[in-house]
C-alpha cells in the first residue's frame, strides 16, 4: 500500500483503532490520518510527548530505559507505544522518537525510531484487550526538518499493513 487512504481502508476492514505517541512528528502521524474522510472511526487519540519528562509522566517511559538506550532508541519507542495504549480502547499504537536536526553528533539528523504495538482481542467481551505484539525499527530520512517529519509520519502509517501481516 502506498497511500494513507489505502492504509485507512485497510484499518477499517480489520477494525483497527489507533492511538499515537509522537515526539519528533509532534502529532503529524495523527493529523495525516485525520486528513482521510472517516478518520474518526480510525483514530482514538494522540499524545505528543516532546520532552523527556512528558515521555516519563504521560507514557510511562522508564528512567532506566532512557539511561541504557538513549532517547533516540527503539526501546524508548516501544515503551511510548505501550504506554499510549494503556487506558484507551485502541488496538494499535504507533510511536516515534528521534532527531530531525544536527543537535547530537552521535545520532545523525533524520534518525527516527518507531514502534507499532497491536493489542490482540481479549479473551472475553468484558476486557479491554489481550496480549500485545510489539514491532520496532529505525530509519534515517533525508531533507530539512519539515521533510523529515512528513516522511516519518507517512512511513509510520504505511507500515501498518506490513506489521499487521506478521501477527
């Protein structure tokens, strides 16, 4: 699938409801999906957690994870996505964290870490959801700040069918 509209139709056909936990994209993943007609049935809510403190406080990212792996890591992205699912009706979370500028000489500008977390159906109708299946990856995008953020948001959404097929 190569368009957000196709991904939206894929999500509809599989009953996927999304929550996002976004850092570098600052809500652009949710906003990109929000541009599609009928997005209200696909998007539960979105968290923008730009600061480290917000990632800890609102998404449950652990200090030990930050110390061991760095803010720009798949491990942090995984904890962000899992934290975003907590307390929602969503059965899919997407998160991203990374750098868009040359602010850290150890991490190239454009480095983006993503996580996709799928909540499997609950064993009974009373429960919010079952076990989680977690996927993550790191990509480096080229361009200026805006181009990196836009490419990251599109990439995050376009990978939904790829990871859903691995459930």
